[in-house]
């Protein structure tokens, strides 16, 4: 069987399309220290709130 190939200009367009990627969005660089600080802050706030609720309701 003979294999069909694209014309060179069509193959070039297909190759360019495949190199661009689909749904590619520019992103800011990942900052792990910011995430750690935010995580510590959220856990601390939730812990303080739960202690406050326990003390006001008479559980603790």
C-alpha cells in the first residue's frame, strides 16, 4: 500500500500547530515559600477559631 503524505507547506502548518500546544496559558513562577506561609496562616487561624469556639461554648 502506498502511504499518503502531505504537501510540504501543509506539513509545515501541521508541525507548527502541534508545536504551539493546546490550552497553553502563561503562568507566573511557582513560589513554594508563599504557599508554605499561606498554609501556616490558614491552619493557625482555623486552630485559633476552633479554640475560641470551644472556650465560648464551655467545652474546653
